C-alpha cells in the first residue's frame, strides 16, 4: 500500500511465494526496492503476474465498471488486463509479500475438463484488446502465451484421454495459427 501511495500509483504488485497449508509465512520486510512501470512494460516483463488479480493492491475505483464474469474459470484473465491498462503506471515490488496457498485439489489442479477452455476466450479477448489499442509488445506476448496455454492444455487433455477436448484444442490452435499468419503478413506485428 505504501509503495502505491509513495509512487502515486493506483496499482501495486509484489512477488509471491507458493506455500502449502502447513507452511508459515512470516515475511516482515521494512525496506524494499520498487520499480515504476507503464502497463505494457509491466505486462511484457512480468506477464506471469499480469494474468492474476492475486498479489496486487488495486484502488477500489478501478473496479467501478469492471466485474468478474460469472461461471468462468480463469476469471482473472478476463478482467485483470483491463484494470492494468486503465492506469498510467504500476508500481512493482521485487520481494515476496504475498503467500499463495497451493491447493492440490483446486479446480485448476484437478482433472482436465472442457471448462478449462474458458482460458482461450479470455486470452483471445486480451489479444484483440492489445491489437485494437496498438499495444504491439503486449500483443506479441499475449499471442505467445496463447500458444503456450494451448500446448499445456493439450497435454493435460491428452492425459485424461478426452478426445473431443483434444479436437477442440486442435481447432482452436489451427484458428490461432491462421490468425497469426495473417498478422505476420501485414507486417504491423513482429511475432518472431
């Protein structure tokens, strides 16, 4: 909170530690370095932190017209980017001040289901947003993240032998690759 106030930022982000239910987290740090960043630089450099609403402090007013979608998995990925790109600067704290409790039985760690495909909808919305608003670096990063997500989901789906899900992921990837080639041909975005 102090980092956001001291840097006149509406959002502060810190590192996190993954902990187990039995772990203790006593991280009292008085001094730390901060980095003030524009949203696109933050997204590209810390994209793994950008998709989640965890390990962040947001000014309440940023949520005035933004709501998490009901019934979606990966609900953070549908809204966090909108909030990040609504501000002119984000303060990043390079120390773990947040304990993320790792739950082996959470929805995202349980058996793969087609509900996991919500991730592609969220990532597609992000890609469209970045392209529409001419955030070229964020666009390139999001396209790469989409491809990585598809590969990971494909492997998870294969492990549970969900052949309908595999075909759906293949179709999504074919469409994504088709768009990727169209984008490369117009020379506005460099994805290599």
